[in-house]
C-alpha cells in the first residue's frame, strides 16, 4: 500500500453510548489532551503567538485549556470521547476506584 492509496479504517464506535458517569471524565481528558499537545509543542520550541506561524513556531492555542476558544475545546473533547468509545468498543469497562 502506498501513501496515495491509504484509506483510514477506524473502529466504528457510532453504536457506543458513553455512560453518564463518564461525562465529567470527558472534560478532564480533553484538558489533558491539550496539556500533552502543548507540552510537546513547547518542548519542540514553539511559543504563544496570536497567529500560527510554522516558521516562527508560534501558535495561538499555547494557552491554558480554560482560555482556548470553544471550537478548540470541542476538538479536544471529541478526541477524548473517541478514545473512551474505542476502549468500550474493545470490550473494556471503565470504572473509578473508590476514593
């Protein structure tokens, strides 16, 4: 298979419904997704900038999660939801251990 013929085939998770008790976890995971992304960018020499500039390595999303535009938060939420649905689709269960 060549790059030109690559066809993504993600696991179908459309039938998976996240249990209500996992809803708070989505926001926590989304925040962490952003933190991991930002840490990687910063480690690669990127800094905050009002506009993304790949040459200057500046990016407007190098801010705390709370300061992101809603569209960027939603992108991170969808990543978190997709990950949780994948785990459930693979037959795993997710439960919180007692505090």
